[in-house]
C-alpha cells in the first residue's frame, strides 16, 4: 500500500439528504471562471501527507492570480495510511462543498482513499464547483461529472512546471488553451465530452453510480506503476463490461512503470493498441498528461475533438 502511495502522491448526512440528492447529467449548471478574490480550499481525501510537505508554492501560485488558497490543518492529519478516518475525510469534503463562499477545491495528497469517502454515502450538493486533482482523486472527479456537475479538472496540484500550471490557470480562468499533441494510432475524428481518469482508480468504480456513462464520450486514460499485463487485465475488464462501446474516441496519456519486458511479452504501447485499437473510433497515445511532467490539465465534461490521424486533442467550447 505504501509502495502504491509513493507512486501516486506526486495527486449531518441525514439532515442534509434532501439538499444533496444527485443531479442528472442532463442538468448541467453554468460555472463562473475564477477571478481575483476567488477563494479556494485544499482538501485531502486520501493518503496522509508528510508533515514536512511544503504547500507554500501552491499558495503563492494561487496568490499570484489573486486567489486565496486555504490550507486547513486537516490536510496533514494522519490516521493509519489515510489523512483521517473515513468520517473525518467525509466531513472535510462536505464542509468544503457546503461553504457558499468557496469557489473551488484543490485535492492534495492522493494515494488511496477517495473511493472510501464515496462509499460512505457521499452525495454532491446541487451546485457546480471547481475541483482540481488527479490520481486517486480521479474517483471524486468522475463522481462529480457522473452527478451532472461541471468544474472537475484533471490536473496536477504541484505548480512546479510553468507551462503545466499556466494551462491549469487558463482553464480555471475561462481562457482558451492550446490543443494537446499525441501520437495518432487509429485514423478518424470524434467529438464528445471528455472523461479523463486514472485507469486503476476508474476500474475500481465499475459497477457503481460514480462512473459516468461513457457513451459518446472521449475517454482519456493514464496510469503509473502498473505493468503491461496488469493494464491488459484492466482494459479487458472494461471491454467485457461493455464500457468501451460507443465511444467517440479514446486517448492515453502517460503509462509510467519501471520494469523489464521479457522476450515475447507485450510492451505497454502494444497492450494499449491491442486493447483499444479495434473499438471503431480514433485512438491517440502519448498525450502529455498523467504522472510525471508535464501533466497538462483537461476538464471533465468539456466538448472536445480527437483527431486520430494527426494525434491532436482540441477543446471546442
């Protein structure tokens, strides 16, 4: 578990039930861009952070945009390998989502834990909200979009790469961003809303209401620390469950792992092409996102165009 954490971290209910009922995906509400004076809060729904973790660069980067980022003490709390009990983390998330003065959340930490908060009975308030994260917090981003709420942004919360952070700022500020360039594998073009996620995290949401309907979507996957045979196994599960039918397109970011490919084994790229190349839609590999740098941000639910010939992913609106 701690090995997995080291790879991924670089990412009352009853009284409120009437207010927290799910929003259907067709009932999307508009979300205003962040502006000077916007308030954000860091939330850690997963694995504990080292007490010496320095979040001041993130605070300063937000301040440079005129945003205030609150860092509550709870982000560095520890209970076993989590940043607090499930009840603690649920309460942190609920308090943030229910604060009408907050304009967005920044999910820090990662590792493992987001799905346990969902499993505890999490239901989103009926309002869109900016949320930034990736890795384990892909579970919360997916659940937000599945509930019909805009604002989930798949991207790094570490502002150490200027180009990467600039793109995140532009998306949060409502400004246009450049297309992402990958390697085209299967020709054709598809248009649809984006669903962006860590493969392992999303695989463990199969069969729940937290995984969005993927029909007509452009699915973008990434992962870290998973050998090719494990990626093969997960994608075979997706195929067997019928989740890869009727996609508008599929793209992959970085699939990072350390290991040797034995003679006769599939390399990672071969697994991705073998399992994703016969779906009848464009396929693009090597988009600049995922664990490592750069991790270029993409908004869930945003309409995009995937060009399988030229390997380009473009946001449309």
